[in-house]
C-alpha cells in the first residue's frame, strides 16, 4: 500500500473547508452553466452615497441562503455563506435552475439565462437580485 | 493478448492492476461507461484515484462539501481519465498524463500532445454525474452530450410551473396531458435529461440554447425542433434515452454522422460498460441493465 503523506488524500476523513476556495477550477461536473466567462462578471453594482462596499444587503444574502438550503435539503445549521458555491454544495444543473426560480418568486424578478449562467455563489445571486430589484 | 498496461508511477508501492484496453469506437459507435459510486467503497482505492489527478483537479474535488459529493466528483474525473486512457491513443496513455482544456464556449476537451507524426484522434466525450451514478460517453467524431438522472428525482417546484417557466409550450402541453403525477414526474425528468444532453452536445453553453428555445419531441423516436426553424426538425442530432439499472435515465445526444438510404436515420450503435477502474469492467449492453426507452438504438 502506498504511503499517503497528504492527509487530504484519504477519502473518509476528507472534509471541505467551510470557506470555499475562490480559486476558479474548471467545473467538471454536469452543471450546465459553463465556467467560462465567470471571471469577467462586470461590476455593475451601484455605488450609493458613502457606501464603498458593493455587496448586497445581508438580508438578501440570508434569503438566498434559505432558498439554497431548502433546494439542496441542507440542514438548517449547515454553514452556507456568501462565498459558498452552489456546485460545491451539491447543486446540479436542475438544482441551480430551481434555485433561480425560487429567487425569482421570492424577489419578484425575472432572471434571463445569460445572467443565470453567471451565478455560481450565494453572493453573486444576492448581488444580481439587488441589481434586478433596483430596476 | 493485450499490451501490458503499466504506466503507473514508481511511487506506488503496490501498483494498480492494468486498465483493460479497449478499441476506439468506430465512426458509428457510441461507448457508454459508468460507475456506481455506492459500489466503490475502498478508501485505499479512492486514494489511488485521487493520485491520478493533477493538483488542481484534486483541489476541485476537495472543494465539494462532504464525502459523498467529493466521492462522485473524484469518480467523475477518474472515469473520464481512465476511460480515455483505455483507448491507448498514441500507444500508451497514463490517465494522469491526460490534459484537458475547454473550447471557446467552455466545453471540456482533451488537449492532446502535439508532436511530430502524431495526429490526434477526433475523440469526443462528455460526462455527467449524480451522487448515485457517474457516466461518460465517447465517440469518434460525433459531438456528444450525455445527462444522467435518478428516475425518482423530484423537483422542489411544481412540475408544470417549472415547465411553463423554462420549457416550450409544446412540452408543457405534453406534460400537462399526463394525468398520473408519478408518470408526469418521470416524463419531466426524461425531458430534462434530453434537453440537457442536447445543450451539452452543442457545447456552446447553456445560455446559447435556453431551454425554451427548442422542443424535444418524443412521440415516435426523439427529435429536436428549434423555435427559429420550426418547419425544420433539426436532423443534425439524434437521441437515445436509456433506463440504466432500473434506477436512472441516461440521455444521449449525438451529432448525426450518416444517414441510411433516403435520409433515413441509422440507429445509434451503443456499447455500454459498467466499471470500477482498475478493478472490474462489465459489458452490460444487451442486458436488462440497459434498456432503450427512446430513440433508435442497437446495443452490442
């Protein structure tokens, strides 16, 4: 048996860190929203007053988290934050579309396919929602 | 009989047994390979699989939340690497030495080594996985898209509400006409996998072919009709819908290569194998593990 020096290689004890790595790895699962172009999301966030940070309101993020947890049947205490990637949480393409549909209903918005494609994390979803809600 | 496959690193104190080499599919053939994650229980074996991956793929696998997701992500990478390696392109190919790239639209492709005298084969592949099944389809030349799903997958949203939002009117009508909710759910899943397979075969990304811009008609045979040319049932693509192990639907979409006389479509020639890489391979086409439920398919 090869001696495995890296603890991370031994499967049963593997556990992903709570804060997902931001590194863009080619998505190799069956989620249909392609990886390409994600790094080129334009920052169209509005700057309001003295607000420097462009992030969506916490309330929006919380609602997105709730919808994601429900769709993916995650326990209420599962650690899901703005940085959490849908795919890493186990969302396949059907889940992602359902999440988007849930967001449309919750926030009374319509998300076009092009935009839906660029949402891969909770934060991105929240930011997009706020942009659409502002309209 | 077959060349001894032994490209594993000397770092393994116990080398993995050879992968069963396989002939490349002919122009008319489709190979389907799949792994059932629940049947792969050995932690040492999973560690070996992990060692086949380059660091960035290992990191990607480890980025998934929880053992089950990591396992199916690992098996997906393992399956695609070991499957392509079996075809012994360029004499022998270590699954670890394969490089992948994405086309302009983001679809994964093999990045073959460029060297003198080596002409890369027009090998096409596509993978799909759920937590309970990992599958890889391979062809020579034909663009391919595959999608797998559990038969009993349930949507959180109401099916018709979902279909009205994302599918075409014809498809909504088709689903609406099914009185039994179980059957309706299954039809929805079939339609979903077929639509996914088509978009993946096109390889241009989800947004280039939103689901409500094309209809999958599955009454006699399966065909796709795009909204912008409704008169013209798009003949470029052919489909197969399979029921695997009684538990999963597998949709395959292929670029049509040839037709029989008078433009008649030739059936898809399918070879299906269940595998646990380096452990066992089982030819399952033609058995009741693989049942054709849509499209014209001959299994062999």
